[in-house]
């Protein structure tokens, strides 16, 4: 009976490494080169709207605030 308890591994339901790996990959993608490219496209769209005189200030502000939150997320979370 003692040998059974020594050999038993944790239940599969307790192993969250696939979920952790997936969430880490998403975070890395959003704050890495993919996120920077998406941010560049968003800022370019805001610039084109400014150029044509069709800029909505609320839209421009939401793009800027969104980029600040996206790229500052690691710093914000490190503070808690």
C-alpha cells in the first residue's frame, strides 16, 4: 500500500500547465512583435483620419489609451 502512494502521480485535472502555456503565449504575442505591429496599424489609421479631417477625438483617445494599457500591462501587474 505504501508503494502505491509513492508511485501515484497528481490527477490530470490539477495539471494546469497547458492553460498556463496558452495564456503565456497570448500575452507574449500581444506584447511582442505582433502587438507592436497591430499598434502601428492602429496609429497609422488614426493618422490617416487626422490627415483627411475625419478624426473622432474619442476614437483617437481610445486608441492611445488602449495602447498604453496593452504595453503597460506587465508594469501594472508587477505593481500588485
